[in-house]
C-alpha cells in the first residue's frame, strides 16, 4: 500500500498559526468564522501542542506560543505580516459575526475594484483576517485602470 504525499482531506498549502492560548483561539474561530474543531492535542503541561480546524473546504492548524522554541504569536511580535483570507457568501454578515464574537474591525466591508466586497478584522489573538464575497468579474484591464486611479496609501498604511 502506498501512502499519498498529501493526505486525501488536505490541500497543498495549509496555514499554521501560532497563538497565545491556541485552544481558546480555536474556540474563538469556531464562534466567529464557523470553524469546526477537528483536533486538539494538549501537551504534558496542558497547553495545545497541535490543533486543527476546518473552515469551509480548508483546514487551519494551530500551535501554542512557545518563546523558548522561537515560536511567537502576533501578540509577542506586536503585529503579523500575514493576513488570512476568507471567502464567504455574505461578507457584511461575516464581519458583523466576527465583531460580535470579539474581533476588531480594521477595515469595514466595501466594494473593491477587483470585484470583491472586502473588509478586514483582527482576532483577539492578533491574527489579521481579510473577509470577502466575490460580487463581480473584472477584466485585468479594468483592474489596472482602477488601480492607477487610486489615491496613494497614506504614510504608515492602513491599520
């Protein structure tokens, strides 16, 4: 019997996030984004060694912050250069649900030049999420024209 290099129920790329209190982050993502908790494997000290949830047709893995192993959360790093992107049927409802669960809205949903209605939140564990609903197909030419007409990003950029 041969083993598949990518398990049947996994995609080629899966985000693996580090959280301060990863188990609580998994519970938050279930409440805010409808994640289904699949696995929580606590270590000898009770902290989460590995966790996995599914959101829609995708998986997300979790690990506990462990500074001794240089495994730091966005809270320790004071930011995250990574944004997790989530497509949903109704972006406005999804952002409202995330905010009600405790996320901070950093960019309210708006119609974007690339054809999505799009916004951003930060979860209580410091991870940034962009949330979108695709509302229209836009040609590369239309996108380029709209991009060129945009005002430049202010110094420091968006929150």
